[in-house]
């Protein structure tokens, strides 16, 4: 089991999201959580994304596109 972290910001609006993943020995996301500052839309989007990726393999997550994110809405 290991942890993976990523942080990114949007220079146009100042939103910042930090994502942490707990990945099991089977390469599936056991837990996903985020922290950050931003508007309610960015925070809601990050929350929806965390729910979507929990239980998926890291290979499935790598293939997750912006179009897939739009389908969540």
C-alpha cells in the first residue's frame, strides 16, 4: 500500500486543489480525498471526482479524461 499526492492550481481564477490517494497492493484506490481553496464549483467538482475514482485502478484513472469529468455533471 502507498500514498500518491498531486496539487495543481488554476492561474486564471486562483483555485487550488490538493489530492491524496491511498492505493492498495492491488493498484486500486482505497481512499481518495482532497483539500484546497476555491469556488463552490471547483470544490463540488473535486468531491465528485473523489467519489468517482475510489475503487478504480490507477490504470483506469490514467485514462480518465476531461470529457469523462463533464459526464459526471
